[in-house]
C-alpha cells in the first residue's frame, strides 16, 4: 500500500530558482488535489551538499492510500462510437415507450437527443443512461429495465441494473462515475440553476416540464458526494433528495457549502403523502 499526500515534490524535471542559493535547482511542492505548485518557498534544492535548502509544507496530510499500480487506478472510458451502437433508434426501450405515452413526442425526442438516452438488449427493451462528463468523455453506460406501462423499475425477481462494460465483457474496465447529464453543463451559463435528483428517469422527466433548469442525476443515494459534485461547484444547485433521504443529503450539502458550494437542499418531499423513497415524479405526475 502506498499513501498519497496532499503535497508532494514535483516529479517532473522542472526546476525553479532556489530561494536560498539563487541557482535554478529548486524542486517545488505540488498540491496533488489541484496539480498546482504550492508556493515559492516550499521545496527542495537539488544542490544537497552545497545548499541543502529543504522546506516542507507545514500542514501535509495523507489524502488517500492505494496499491501502487497506475494501471489499476486509471479510470476507463468508452469510445464515442459506442453511442451509435446502443442508440435508441435500433429498438425503442420500455422507458421511451412510457415517456411517449405520457409526454409530447417532440419533447421526448429532444430529451433522447439531449441526454443521449440509449437502448440495450442486455435485457429486452432495456435503457442505457450514459454518464458523460463536461469534456464529452463517456465514463460509463448504466443499463436499467423499466415497465413500459407504469414507468417503474423492474426489481423482481432481481434488480435490473447493469453496465455497458459488463454487457461487452470488458473485464478490466475501471468505472469512475460522473453525474448523469453533466455533458449538458456546456449549454448553460454560470447564473443558471442546476437541479439534482437521484434518479436519471426523474431528471429527464423534470427537464421536459421545467426546461429552465439543468436537471442532473446522481444515479444513487450515495452519489450525492463531493467527488461527483465538484464538477459543478461554481453553480447554484438545488438538490431534491428522495423522500426519507433529506437528512443525509442536507448534511452533505451543509458541509460542502462551508467549502464554497452553493447547494440548497429541498425538503419538499419529506412532508407530503407519497411512499418512502418516492421522488418528484411520484409527487408531480
Ligand atoms: Zn539552493
């Protein structure tokens, strides 16, 4: 096991002017979380015997531990051609059938285009929700099966959730999830409001009905966390946790707001008469 410190000496060959001997032999500390140089004073002079200047950061801490093998921790991504391979035009998924029965066709086809909703034959008429980041890099494709009449998830006899890389049997695929809909962030301005739900389905349906907001989804209860939210730190965010999840999400939001996030956590669903775990779609439709 290796430990990753917040600050470590720059491993590149780049040298700066040493604050002690003024020779270009100074290796600076790097902030591993931002990849920026720490400052002018913290670092080590390479002229060990002649100068020996070495100033460590006063507050260094271990940020993570990992098994040293860069191949293991490097996330995998899908090639863009995969979108066509799992395109909704090949076969209409149950989820799209449900949307078309409840919303205007032009709105549904806009939503398919925006969120790049796909179809998988892993289970017949299953849906693919791609997780694509702001650089249009595809992190993964989540496969889910819905009931075409009710729009509910198929959870019996087992919970129908899988991933495109599993369907394709890419065994060494390292999934690093991002928010669902994150690629749409390039279409909004810094003053626009981002709304976050847990479910991809809910984000899509709310985007049809409330198009003035950008609707993203965490994909799971535990997905409401800084590693996923840091990509939208600069935006005003309204989070809509499922009923009974408010306290957990609100605790996270409060912590993140102290770090400069602007998250408002809605308790709308806690006090209304829907089943536990219900969300905005159960409330509005
Ligand atoms: Zn020096």
